[in-house]
C-alpha cells in the first residue's frame, strides 16, 4: 500500500527580551543555577505577574510577518500541573484566544517548487525551569533561571508531507525569527526547539490517521531523523495489523529511536482557565502601526530583490539571504564594488568566506574579515593588481589577521606583473629551456600551452598576468 | 488611650500629649493581657518599639505625617519582610517573607508601627476564624462566640482595642462580616483600588485588601495611604486617589439610598431587619431618600461564589508543594509522595475541601457546567448591581443574617456556614466597594449595617458612614472588660 505522511510542528521560539515575560529577572543564558530567578519566578506567596510589553511587541512582529491576524484582544490562561520545575504549579500560557492566529509561510521543496504551509496560531507563554537529574545522585536538582523566559509557540497546520518538508518549514521559521530579531535561534541552548505531530494514512484517504507527538527535537537533523523513524514505525505497525496509539513519544538521538513517554489516557487534565492576575491583552491600531514600522525586509522579499537587482540564481540568492547579517554583508560588498561585480562578490561570499566560516564554526557576525575588507580584496582582482588565485592566498592571510588586502599584497610582493617587457623576457627563457616541448607544440600538440603557462607562473611565483602570458606564448610559439 | 480613634491619636501625637513609644507599649500591654482572645499569631514587640522610636524621632524633627507612630496590626495574609507570614496555615507555619506587601510597605512609609500579625481563617477560607491552624479567635463581646472570618483576628483585636487599627482582606465578605459581628467599622474598597501585591492569594479576581477600624473617619485616613495604582499588580487600577477625609462631612440631603428587597429574606433574623430600619430612619432624618430596589440574581451569589473562589484557589494554592518553601513532609519516598503528604498534612480540612471543589469545577467535562456557568451568573449579578446604581447613590442592608454564632456551632455544616455570607458575597462578585458599620445590638451582640458603593465611590460610602456615626454612638461601645 502507498502511504501518505502528515506532519504538523509546534515550534517554541524563545523571545529575545532582556527580562522575563512576567518579571524583571534577566533572561541571559548560562548563569549559575537559580541566580536569575526572582520572587515572581520562584512563585513566592503573594507575588504577581506583570506582562513584559517587549514580548508582546515581538509576538505582534511575528504575526505581521506571516500575514496573520494579530488579535486585538487575547487572554492569558493558566495551564495547571504539578512538576518541581514549575514553581507556581501552573504555566501562564494562552489557550482559547492566542495573540496571533491564521498566517502562512512559503517553503521551497527539493525540486525547486514552492509550497505554502499554514500557521494555525502563535501564542505567548512562559517557559518552565530545568530539572537536572544527572548531577545529583538519587535526587533531582532544580534550576529556575529559565522559569518565566518568554516563549512564542508557533503551531503549524498539518500541511507537511515528509520529514524534508518539516525541516524546510522549521528552517524557514528559524530564518524568519532571526530576521525579525525576536529570537536568537540558538538551538544548542534550547532557544529554538520543536515538537512534531506525525501520522500516516493510505494515500487518497481523507481522514487523518492516529498521530503521535514527538518531543525533544532540538536540531534540524534530529527533526528529520525522528520523523523518518516514526513514519517507518507507524507504517510497519499498521502493516503488521497493529494500531497506532495516540501518545507522546520521546526521541532518543543516541539510539535514533522514539519511545513512548505517556499515553493519551495518562495525559494531564490541565484545567485551563483565564489567569485572574492578568487583564486580557489588548492591542490597538497605533501599537500595530508602530510595530509595522520596525519590520525589516523579509527573507523572501530580499531573495527576489537579489535575483532581480544582482542577476543571481535562485540558489545563490537563497543562500545569501539565509540570514539578515549574511544579506547585509553581501550587499555591503556589492555597494562598494558596484552592481556589475555582484556575481564576483556572490562567489567570494558563498565560496571562500562561507567555507572559512564553516571551517572555524563561526557565524557571519563573527567574521574576522569585514565586508569592507573583502571588497578591498576583490577590488584588486577587478583592477588586475592580483589574480584570482593569488587573491585566495591574500584572503587566507587576511583571515589570519595579517591586515588589509593592500598591505598584504605590498608586504608579500604579490602584485601582479603586467609589464609586457618583463613577461616577454620570462616567456623567452621558458621557450629556450624547453626545446622538446616547443617542437611537440609546433607539431600540433596544442594542449602543451598549459605547460608553458605553468612554467612562466612558476618563475614569477604566480604573479604574471595570466592573460598576458597566454597571449605572448601563443604569439611566440605560433 | 485605646479608646481614642486614629484621628484623635494623631492630634495627640502632633500636640506632644503622648508619644508613639508610649502608645505602642500600651497596646503591647493590652495584647499580652488579652492573649486569651487568640487574636494574634505573631507579636513583633521589639520591631514595634524600634519603629515607634523612629516615628517619635521623625516627629521631633517635624517630618512626621498624620499617621506616623500609630500602632496597627496586620492580618497575617500580608507578607511582611523578615517577619513570619503564616496565613494561619501549618503550610506556612515557619515561613518568613523576604519582602513587604504593598499595603505593608505603604503603611510603613507613612510611619505606622506594626504591633504584629493577626489570626485569620486558614488562607482566608472561612467565616468564623475556626479554620485557623493556630486555633479559633474569641469574640470579645462573648468569648464563646466567633468574631467572624476570615479577618477574625483583626476584628477581635479591633473590638478589644488591642491596636489603633487593623487590616483585613475581603474575598467574600471577610472584612465586612467580622466587622459586623464585633461592632467595628470594616471597609472593602473597589476591586483594584488597593494593590494585591504581597497579599497571599486566595481567589485573585475577588481578593481585596481593606481595613477594620473604630470609625469611618479612621478608615478614610488609612485608605488615603493604601489606595492607588501599583505597577506590580496588573489588576490594580490607575486612577487618581482623592483625599477620602475631605468629604466625610458632606451633606447627604437629597442623596438616594437603595434598599435591595432580596436582603430581607427568610434567613434574616427579624431583629437584624429592625436594626436596619432604625438605621435608615437616621438617614431619613439627615435628608436622604430611601427607595426599594431589586437585585434579582442575588440569590445566585453564594453558589456562584463557591464555584469561582474554589476554582481560583485550587490553582493559587498549587505553589505550596513542599519544594521551595513552606511545610515539607518527613522523608518523602518519591515526588508524588512528597506532593501528596506535604499538601495533605500541610493544609487543613476547609482548604482541602475548596481545593478539591475547585479542581473539580475546572476539570475537563465539568468546566462548562460549573466554571463557565458561574462566570455567566457572575455577570448577571454584576449587571443587577450596576442597574441599581443608575438610580441610587449607595445601597444599604444587613451585613449578616444574624449576630455572632457560637464557636463550634456551624463547623460540621459548611453550607450553613457559607450562607452566613449571603449578603456580602455578591459585592465581591461585582467588584464594588462595601462597608459594614455598627448599627445596634441583639441580646448584647453587635450587628452591622452594610453600605455598598458604586465603583470607586469609596468617598461617598465613607461620607454616608461618617454622617451616621456623627448621629449615633453604637461604634463607640466597647465590650465589657475592654473599656
């Protein structure tokens, strides 16, 4: 039987506010346990939550960016359950009336086609603390630094049909939230994570199959592997005459498998009800207008503009708009060199620069070579001071912090030899030293031209202008 | 000295006729002498004397405000920095708060001296002060009877003049009912008028801090201090605070008093009804107009209250889990065991009853039938009050159906106990301000007149109360042995 896979994602994006969603405590990552939890975060008797307006602004920004409805009135609700890292015994979230509802985003499929993925809702909520089971023998440590950190939970429609689509969607949201500067997207620190709802159904069937919810997916790779494992498990189960049970499953990246965490019947009754400590969240037109003004150019718009203005391919444009910083870097280089050199700039940013960044595990924001410096290097290729090959050596020196392109070219004497007389003299030498090859060439073995060019370059340490060398060689040999 | 009002003490302090230290020593002495009332959970003698000396020093420098040096008692539901805050529960028996509630902070800033923390029903759940882990409080008017609840320690302390004034909280009548049963003046402001920050939550949408005092004038002086917006409480209202003492003596001739006919039901002791009629005559003499009004859905207020309040309390009290503060059971064997036994052993019967009721009404499958329906009936009750205020300036009626009942008399029957709050619950559901003032005695036991105001019209309500207290002397009467 042919099966169709149905996937929906719930993405938790930690909002990049300075303080927590309902208290003034810092949200900075990595502090000593329980040093960034104030009385409100600790759920002390008598304390009350006060909503952080910045978190609301960020949620509204996201809503506008996905073309969704930003609710004029939304309500915070309490989700009640007991757990040691949940200090109040309830999580403040949004339930019936979320702040963002009904948007969408376009993803690219492998074959280059695009697909629209619906976003059901996005709501504001507070994160819980962390339970540390490993470090305390026979006990559990509780770190409440994360408690009260603002989250935007982004819930998609069940619109994805493969693990690859799910990853493409997650990456798209990841790019978007960083563009909007509402989330740092750091998956290792848990700032961006997701749960996946997965089910399968016979192709052509209208009703959805029974779904399972996969938890603990904190990398793109795990999302893909966990979903693929789960799809296979479900299909095998059904084909063997079994039934998928609605349950929550945990992905174990070490064993690459999912295993049951709790069945639906064991699920908590969260007893949601409106939080009486917080008034309904009201958003008016002037607030939205203000937020609208802060919206940057969005990834898709930037990509299309790059294709049109700079004549880039869809692939190049896509890579160069992968993050706002990358796009800014690229455009800064182009602005210095002029639009006619956009392709050269693209090759260098995507080639040497990205390669070096990857090798060192650095983000574009951490690059040791600024956009102005790279433009300075490329300008020397354009004005024939150095060849593209020499430029790569200069780039390496720049990466190592040896200074600007001009200084390195000067210091290392890498300036290209363009003096025809000087080149001619070396060409003559090479011809004189290789009588056998000259004979063969003249007998018709024209492929030997490359050999002669190589010899000239060797003698000039690669500094001779390759165009002039070619021309002179042909002239003299011909 | 203890027979004086705050207003009088303030004048005496200003004139140098007494000092805050002398006053404080006097009240501390009375607290010791009447310890059998069980009105206090904690007495902060040393801190009180230190604060009194500070207030006296300020006064010598001419920097003291009108309330500086006045000794008061705080209900033990308000968090007090460095002082035990128990909420009358075993759960918080040894809890020392690391911060001050806004109410406490504002009173401190005014220079007031805290004598200690008063007894109350556990987590403010009760109408008789009998649910306190620290034992029942006795009514100074008859020590075999209850002082009302949940602010029973404050009402008893005020009736016995163990402090110049006390604070209370009113979720479903917990200031007005005990004030009525002890011949004191209770004031519950509009929901949102006084910050709830630092007041241990029972039912967040109903809880409101207020005062129990000797007179309406004293209540006005205290409200001047505690009222106002607090950015730490999102439900507090950003509205200017008038000088509540400025309009106390305003003429009430021509103003309209509405008397809801639903207050005069079968459960009302006819002698209480007679007292209300007598009180209304006083107002008629002052030129006020009395009209009949109807609050047709008032009968729904007790059932509505006992869905809304437990629902919120079941969630509010989840934080008492034995993990971070408060009572923890001995040798827990697992997380579940820790939760079950810490909460099972730390909470008293009434608190557990309400947590269970609240958990039930919020559960999947019951939410619509109970919680959602209660929200709708709450809206109907509120509309009734709002409609009445289109035609009247204040509403008046009895605070309680009867005078104080005996200790132990109603503890086995929670429903009968709940019905004691039939006239007061509705005001909390509507969020309006209410008062109870002394209006006479039945067989030597005091009863109270309830005055209800429109939203944020505390000044008008206090004006009515004060004009009545100028014409009558009920509020000056003290129980035997406490004069």
